[in-house]
C-alpha cells in the first residue's frame, strides 16, 4: 500500500527519554510500564511495551526512544497507554527499541 507524504506527516513520532520503568505483571504478555519525557511541549507520557527479552526495569531509565505521540490513549489492563514506543523485531521476533544514534534533544519530531 502506498501512502501520501501528508499521510506520513500525520504520524507524530518524537524522541523521548525514559524516566521510569516498572514491571507490569498484570499484562497478558510479559511487558514493562514506561514513563517517557518528551520535553516541555508534550511532557511525560505513559506506555507499556513488550520488551522484557532485551531490557529490564533497572537499565531503561535514561534511555532515549522513538514513539508515536498522537495516537489516542489505549487501555492496556490497568495502564492507560498514551504513546506507542517503537521497536523492530530481532531474528527471534523479540522487540528491539528504536533510538537515535546521536545525542538529540527530547521532543524532537522525526522527519
């Protein structure tokens, strides 16, 4: 399926820094609750991510990630997920988080 450039620009993908991570034992599939800071314009948003294979709650804070910030909030068990943190599958289908490869400010929009 081909989309227009306008369709692409409608998806607001921003850089955020994980400020806090907690186990999410209530999730149907193993997951971690995340709080991500997107800077003064958007502030801190909550999410959950099925990233337990490669990441743990102790090492996630401080890590920069990319996330879609303009999807409607979605209830995931007891957590209201406000953003979709982005990742790609490794060879086993486990999530690897997407991040900028250089230091960039939080809140920066992907283009």
